[in-house]
């Protein structure tokens, strides 16, 4: 068990034995929840909205590039071929 002192402006410092198992570093966020016996601190991932939207659009672009192109029907191909042949047979 670690004892932590509340400092000026209600700041606390988590000792290494509590930080290391959760890979907590300076700038990371914790969620504070009041529970029956005290306060529970849980690590949370926070992403800036601007970066989240950029990442989302990057993923969407990559997915769109990988989707197969719609196949044309055999009838459409035949109609195009017939039109090309007709155009070539017309007097110029």
C-alpha cells in the first residue's frame, strides 16, 4: 500500500510502483470516481477531437481505396462494343 500526500492545489504524486504497471507518464489522464471506500483512479485514453477526425478520415480513405470497383454487366459490355463497331462503320 502506498501513502500519498495531497499537496498544494490538491495535487497528488503517484509513486512509481503504482505508475509503472499501467505505463503512466507525465501528461496521461486518469478518471477519478468516488466509490464507497474512497476514490478510485482509472487510466483513460483521451484523444483531441481534431486529431480523432483526421485519423478517422485517413482510415476511411484507406478503406475506400481497397474496395473493389463495381463490375460491369456483360450486357453493358456488349452494348459498348456494339456502339464502337457502329461508330467505326459509319462513313466519315
